[in-house]
C-alpha cells in the first residue's frame, strides 16, 4: 500500500472507497466541509481509463460547488450543438443548439472532455488540501459498521477505522455487495471506445459537436477532445453472444461485423482506430435505499448507468455536491446527513437509470420503430428541446436537498 499523504488526526476520517471521478469528488466535497477523508483506491496508481466524456450543464454546476469550476472549464471543449443522424439514410433526426440561449436557460455550457482531464482536475484540488489522505493499492474486502463508526478491511489484511464510509467503487462495488448484495444487470450491449488524431479524421466529420449516428441495434458517436487535436469515437452494438461485465482489448473485425447495414460515411470511421477498448456494459435495477447508518453509496456504486444519456460522470459529480450540502446542513450528525443525501438523490438517480435505458431503445430503433423515431422531433424549436431537457440539465446545488 502506498500512502501519498500522511497526517496525524485525533478523530477517525470519513473513508471513501474508490479513487475515480466519484470518489475524488466525494472526498473533495467532504473536505470542503471541514472533514478529514481517507480515500482507499485498489489500483497502484490514481488515474482514469477510457477516453472522452460528455458534460451537461449539471456537471458544471457540480464542478462549481466542488470549487474546481475554473480548472475544469479550462480543459473542456465547448460544442456548438448535439446532432443525431440516421446511420442508414444520413438524414438529420434532430439538432440541439448549445449556444447563448442554451447557456442562458441552464446557466452553464455543454462540453466534452477527456476523462483523464476530469479526473486530473479533481485530483489537483484533492492534492492541494491536507484534509485528504490517498491510499493506493488498497482493495476493500470487508465492511463493519455500528452506531459509532465503521471499519473497512482490505485485501492486505489492514483495517481502516472511520467515522463513516462512502462507497464510490463502481459497478462491481464491494461496498454495495456488503450493504445490499444485489446482482449486476448485464445489458448485452457492447461499447468500443477509441481516440483518433484529428489529422486522421475525415475532414467533413470534424464537427464541433457530439454526433450520434443511430442505426438498427447499433450506433456511433464522435466528438472533439483536447482543443480539437483528437476525436473521441464510441460505437455500441447489441452482442450476439452472452456477455460478462468487463473491459478488454477490442477486435476491429468484431466491431465491423455489427455495422454492415449502415451508410459508408459513418462506417468509414470504424477503420480509423489503431486499437480499441471493449466494454461489456452493465447497470443495476434502481434501489430505494443505499444508505445504512454510517455507510452510503455514490456514483456507479449507487446507480450504475448505461451510456445513452452521457450522464455517468455527471451523476457522480451531482452526488458528491449533494453529499457536501447534506453534511453542511446536518453539521456534526453524520447519519442524518447521509440519510438526507440519499433522500435527495434516490428518485432522481432512478429516473436517470430508467430514462437512459429508454434512450438506448430510441438510438437503436429498427423497422417501423426507426421511422417513428425519425418523426419524433420534426419541426421542434430549440426551446422545445430545452423544455424537454429541463429535468436533467436544470439541476442546481442551491436546491439539491429539496427532494
């Protein structure tokens, strides 16, 4: 185990299991409320795998609440619009502008960023405070709790005492297994991700927008990263075989075999990556309780999402900001704060999980359903799109405890 920070404290810290985006955001939110935090990360080094991530206005509201708004904004690529195109006939299904009217409506922009830059922005803020200790190479295997505190055992046999435990350890959460014990729901949908240099990307597709090419049982997404120097490419398809949740190297031949019926313009993108990462995706059924006394869950551990609404990182950031607000509202009463945090998040998180699944159905419509999908948004004004998105993008930390 490598401890990156060591400070002597008279009271036990709040333990955070997981050092990803959700874990670091939670640690930062707690530290900003004056609490001492110990982050337990199973990997030997802190970092993020993956490529790009889309960030709605709600993510930027959470960044501001966590004190890293300026830092994150400096690394973002601000997109002009979001576009969905039929991958068979190349007709535009919908186009949502992200200009001044969008920012005025929601108070923040829509942007894309490399996951490592989101994580790095959080990590820099975490490392700038002496209230947070980072312990890498620490895999949580056991959770014990009572009315006075929690004890977490790790794979090396070390026991970590804390005032509370925040499980931020992802879809396969060990903390959730200890608290809830429910099963992961493997979706059967496979995601391939890659990053392509802009110079290798087709000139007519170097669009400053998240572009979704919607096909039958499949879709492609691309958008710029890191100042437009790279493009994120994500493809999704319904697997023909039985899948188990996990990540591995991808096969170009496999991904091409699922996109035979689509137009050449989007299909050419499949030949660009030099390597792919393959995710067999999973979520879980929404639950009505994820707080148990001094233990709670956050991010994918609480409400893992499929990718269709691009809200996984956004929801984890919202969770963290809400957790901080609950701690502030219930100063000194950890159990009351964790219960308030859960009440404020559980319904919204469940709605996002279920709406994400439905958006996957819309993306992958085929036959007559495809025709219905393509007709859904004809003639809509930008304001009508904004009205439909208000429930999602209108989140504010100022009223995050109102639920």
